[in-house]
C-alpha cells in the first residue's frame, strides 16, 4: 500500500496581507500529479486545511475543486482531520456527502473513540489499512475544568488527556493489530522535541496553554506503525523516530521558513511492515528572501536576485542597519527594487549604535524627575542620533501633543 502524508496547507493564508492563492493553486495541481505519478492509494492531510476558522469563498472553492479533481485520480481514499486553525463545523458540514466518495473527514474529536477509527477497504471489501484519525484535541475534548486548579495542574491534565486518547484508540484497534495491514494514527499537536519555524509566528501559535502539554515520542502507543502529524511547519521526525513525523507546510508561511525544504511524505507498506519513506520535495514557486545590511549592501543583494519576470515575484523582508535615524526608510528601500521582479513586504530599521539610557545621559547632574518633558524628548532624540532641529514638523507635533496632554490633565 502506498500512502502520502501532507499537512498544514493553510489555504487562504496571507503574508503581510498579500494573497497566496496562486501558490496554493500550483501546489494543489502539483499534488494531484504527484499522487497519480506515484500511484498513491491513500492521502492523509493532518490538519490546518484552512488558515482561518472562517475561510473565504475563494478558499473554500479551491479546497472543493481539489477534492473534485482528486477523486478522478488513482487515490481512492482520503483522510482529512481538523487542525487548530480549522473550524470543525466548516470541515464536517459536507462529511456525510463526501464519505460516498471515500473522503473521510474528522473535524473534531468524538465522544466514542471508535468513531475516529477508519477502516480502508479495497473494491473486494478486503481491509487495506486502519487509521485512527485523531484531529486537533481541544481542551474541552480531553479534560473537565476543575475550580481552583493551578496552571501546572491544567497543563498536566491536558497532557494526560492526550496520552489517554491515544492509549484508548490503541486498545480499540487491538483486534486489527495482528493482521497483515498497517495500523496508523494521525494528530495535530506539538510533540516534545519538535522545532518551530519561528517563536513569534502566529500560524504556529501555542496550541494549548503555554504549549507545554506536549507528549514525547515514547508516550505514543507502540501499536501504531506510523503516526502522521500536523501543526509544525518544518518537516521533521519526532525525537529521531522515523515512524512519527511532521510533513510540514507545503509553502513557506513566514519569512522564518525561507530556507526550509518543503516536503510531502510517501510511505510504502508491505503487509504491516513499512518498507520506506520517500521525502518528495515540493517545488518553490515563489522565492522568499531576507535581506540585511546597509543601504549599499542591500542594493547589492537585490541586484543578485533573479529578475526573470516569467517567475513569480520574489517577496523580501528587509532589515536596514543604520547609524542614525533616517526618514522614509520604506520608500527608499522600495526605490531599490523599482523595475525589478521583487516586492518588499516588510521593512525594518535596525540602529547599530549603543543606546544610552536617560539616567546614563544625565549622569549625576539631575534626577530624571527634575527634567522637563522637552529635555527628556531631546535627550531621547539625541540617543537615537535623530537631529530634531532638522525636522521642525516633528518637534511641532510633539509640542502640540504635550500642550493637549497638559490641558487634559488640568
């Protein structure tokens, strides 16, 4: 049996308010071809199908069009679980219709864990595999709130609830374990040892309180031949376990992922034994780059970027290193990419000089509370190497705000 594991599509995602529709379209079309070319029997999508709980009509259309095309391929069974970004209502709404096309949707956890056990059969009704399709487990799915419980108690009980869920499912599929087909599980969670793309990236935001309720690789039941995980955007094994894996996102969802190799995972099973996992690289249709340095250095870096307009426009995040304040940084950076196949989505100024605190600037001359507001403002400008006298409009705006504040205080 041949299985393809993917996750974290985040259809409808926008990067700094820029639409990703075309990239998702290219990925989904590539995925259809990859499934056919590799004669995939089963597709597993491990959560975060959409980027938001309320996807746009365009995002929904893209998703359903993919499913419509998918049922025409050699892949006759599809398992889709809900992630923390997904609305289980949105995913589950058409599940009763989709099941007639062997598209199995598990948008939320069921009270009876057997309802998450999906038995895949061939046309002769012979069992090919059994999958425990575990979606993102919300707090209320795995524990009951107790008045007065501490933060640590909540974390511990969430972790225990996740482990218990998988243990119960392993018990449910015990009858299948000794038979000649693979028994697998899915999950959308943060397993211990996993690597985030970026700790500030909202698309990988904390999945539980504090994000500490993570389970180790050895806490997943050993009964599962493979565990297909979603949530982390970098493809990776969990604690070096080849059969517990994150597929990662198929397109970079933040600039922190600009060097990542994006993958889908192709599994081959002979009877219940996994023969191997092939990492199929997803093409990078759009290049994301991070540029950093002085204006001159950034200009040189931009000149080295591909300027082929037949390719998708390169998106850049630029950090300009400055000795002192300069106005209109964003405009100046945009001038550098003018007439090139590059769009700057984010510009940030980084001042390289050492900042002195007000106390360090004042020394022993005065206490901070003895300074007038204008003196504090001027010293702050001085610490930033910003010549306030050269920008009378800025100083005038400060004086106007100060006057309003004093009037309101009176």
